[in-house]
């Protein structure tokens, strides 16, 4: 019996609504054995997909640094929001979705050279036959380079739709996949980015119960609210677009 099969019966009634669904609240972070968040901060979290070249990505990062932003890790943001650390100056978080091979080939060398932290929301074992994805060696290399490797599910489903079709498959995309990634990196998978940014009350309840620290959507805002750890916003960008365009997006999203 898989890890998911053991919890489907116990959690199925909760997800189907016969028990009240857990709210998106910092109170639910205590399940992860860490202090709950008590402070909201302004810190744009960026996300992108393909990284076309090292030169393009380096130009973007150099411009971002020159504009006064200093990329931070999710660990640093977590410390700031739980009140155990200062808010990082010029806070911004760089995230990459889907575990695409171009991120490993073109982002990792630049991040390493500039000593910049970043977060990779990956799909362990995924292959759609269209794009090129990182495998286990690349994911382990990211972790060994000191970067944060977190979850984006295993098959990139729309989670609310999947939960309505099959609770077993839904739980597998969260809990089994969480353990798969942890087995690859040897690190706890504490954060998840929802595929397509899609979530509902069922998804919020599951990520809280499965011990995730926080979760990210694709809703555009620069404000990370301590009271909503499982619906955190992110701002999309393309490494090849003009930095001035990205900075305008920051300001429109409340990033100053």
C-alpha cells in the first residue's frame, strides 16, 4: 500500500466536505513543527519557465542588482515572516517552474557565479515528450549548489479538477510526490507552487495537512501576507524582457 493509500480514507471525508475544511491561515503552519508566520512583508516573488541563454539571464540579474534588489532565499523570507530574522533588504525571490533543463543549463551557472539564491519548483520524473526536463542528477546538483528545490507536483495537473476526479491521484500528486522529491534531494520539501496557479478549499486543506510550510499561486502581488501562507502571490517575468517592464510590474503589484 502506498503512503497515499493509507491516508485517502482518513482525509477523504474532510476533503469531500463532511468535516470543515482548514482555512488558509498561519495557524495551520504549526503542523510542520515550525513557528507560524506573524509578519507580512513586501517581497516580490518572481517566476519564469524557459531560460533561453546564460547571457540573457545574466543581463537580467545584473540589472536587477543595479536597481537595488537583492534576491533572497525562501528560508530568509520564512525567518522574516516568522519574526526570527530581519526582513531582507531589497527583497525579491527568484523562482523557476517545471524543472526545465534550460534552467539547469542557463540559470544555474549564472546564479552560482553571482552567488544568488533561487528556488526551483520541479516535477520529479516528468516527461511530456515536448520539453526537456531535469532528471535526478540535475535536481541533486541544484541542491548541492545550495539552491532550494521545491515541489510543483509530479504530473502538472490542475489540482482542483484532479481532486474531483480521483482523490487517490490527487493525494499522490501532493504526498507521494513530496516524498519522491525528498528522496532525491535528501531535503524536506516545504513549499509547493500550484500548477496553473489553481487551488480551492480542497487543495488548501491538503497542503496544510501534508505538512507544507507555504504554497504559491500565480496571482500577481508583491505583498506576502502572513495570514495566507497557502495562497502566496507571484509575479511572472521573462528573462529576455526589458527590466524596466518587470520593475513597472513590481510597482503595479505593490512592490514600491
